[in-house]
């Protein structure tokens, strides 16, 4: 093992160095106690993983100029951000040196350490967002290069109440913001009625892809209009001349139980004067668009975070 000198400092007892084609260091694992200089002060990269929640050494990521891109910390550090100071076990940075993201906890889930155990360590924090202060347990906070808050990712089971262009909303998973502070997206906590230029929808995705507050199924434009939503309970028919196209949520066989089906949401995207369905845009001044119930016997409000009572057609993915 050897030391590695970089612009951010000297890394002690380095192993598994990954380099780019130009020879610059992309990442490495630090085995000795070291200090790296960042825009939030000196930080100690993780080098000892004796704790149950941290059985795997995580590499430190480096930009081509030798500055820190992302670093898992040996212990909890107080990190100053544009919206206040937070405790963090991992921090990432933009190329300009500003804080990109912070993770209050950074335990590695494994056979030794489950999500439930990690969640017990999570603390509620107060976050000053562009739409008001919220209190919640968070997985991460992300920031735009300018320092403006970009997203808040919530712990599973956390629900927050926020103000939206459509009024108060319960949100789970996370919320995101445009750089100017306007609300960009949220993940509805329950099926919620939404009025759109082509009719009413019940917006809800019981199993949103990923666990990031950056990407959610209900999306607004910067003026507060609906830009995108997901629905399990509506379908859209489009009439162009003598042609009819119908777009529905997808029915697929469950991977959990044979002879049962699951419903995958239909994504509807709105453009200026149009709507996009299954990757195809239809102009509202050229086509007739009709929204109607999909599988009318399913009651939208029977859904509860992806689960409903009917044994015949469960609406969740395993």
C-alpha cells in the first residue's frame, strides 16, 4: 500500500486505484486515516468498517483535477449547506466545489444489516425548502450547482404535507424543485384526483422506479401546470380521422403469485397544446382525446400505497 497525493490532500495506504484514460485518478479505497480538503472543510474518508452497518469499504471518488467528487466519511460530520447545517455520513460535490448531495446515514444494507435497522438510526430533520419548512427522516438532500435545493428523498414510510399549485398534497418517496425554487415533482402519498387539459385522472404510482426524490410520477412545469402523471385507473383514447388509438395501464402476470395480474401505471405527459402517450405526441387541435375509466370495477380510493382489498386483481408489484 502506498500514499496518494492529490489536490484535495494526501490519501494514506491506498488500494484499488481506478484511473481514467488520461491517467487521472477516478476512485480509490483508503485504508489509512486521511484528511481531504473540501468546500465544507476537512473530511475524513472511511477507512475502518468494523461497525455492523458498514461492512464494506466504499471508495472515494475524485474529479480529474484531483478534487473530491464523493466521499463516505469515517464518522458523522456536520456539513454546512445553503439551507443550513446537517449531520452526514456521505457527501458529494459539484465540479465547482459546491455541495451536490448529503446522506445523513450511509449504512450498507446486507445480510448483516437490514433497512429496518438502518431506519432506527435515522433522525428527523427540519429542511427549509422553497415551499416552506418540512420535518422528516431523509435519505438524502441534493442541490443544484447554484446551491439551490434540488430534491429531498424521504425514508420509506415517511409522508410529508406540502403546498403545491393544486393545493396541499401528501407526498412520499420525495419531492424535487427547479433551480428557481418552483416545485418540480412529488410522489403522491395516496391516489389523488387531478384535473388536466384532457380530463380527470387519479394520479398514483404504487411502485415508483428508484428511491430518489429527483424523479417522481407527478411532475409540474415551472409555471405550476401539470407536466406528467402516472395513473392506474384511467385510460386515454385518441381519435384521428377514422383511426382510434387507446392507451391503457399495462396488465402483466405477477412475479409473486401465479395466475394473478398486476397493473403497471400509464404515464401521461403534457406538452404545450399536446399530450404524449407511449412515446407518441398528439396535438389537441388535431385529434379528439377522451379520458375514461380503466377496468371500471376498480375503485381508485381502494388503493393504499399500492395495495387494495380485491383478491382478484392486486395492483402492486413485488
